[in-house]
C-alpha cells in the first residue's frame, strides 16, 4: 500500500530565518517534525507538535533546499528553500 502524502503550507518560502509551517491538524494529534537536507540527513527535529501551525527558527542551517516531514496520523511533506 502506498503512503498518501499531504501537503504542508510553508511560508515565507524561500526564507531567511523564521519559517511558518501550517497543516491540517484539527484533532490536535501529536506529530513529529523532521527536517532533512538534500542528502537526506536529519538536521532538525521537533517532537509532540499538537497545533496546526508552528514556527521553525533557522539558527545555524546553511542555505539550500530542505524537506520538512510531519508524521503522526498522516504524513505531511513539503520543501523549503533557506537563503
């Protein structure tokens, strides 16, 4: 069975520092956020996200493309460009 991926609303995109992430989480289920660089290495992790919106603060990530994945009841995935 294939896993259905749901889109994330990521803005601003591209971003310099603060990244807002919004997704459909009406039931306030716990989600795990993982962020990966282009080589697939995990560069950030936030656990127990229960809101449908949260903020990522880019403190020490280098410029480039990243994938943000939320896993819980569903799988959400989106891409972000950091300047």
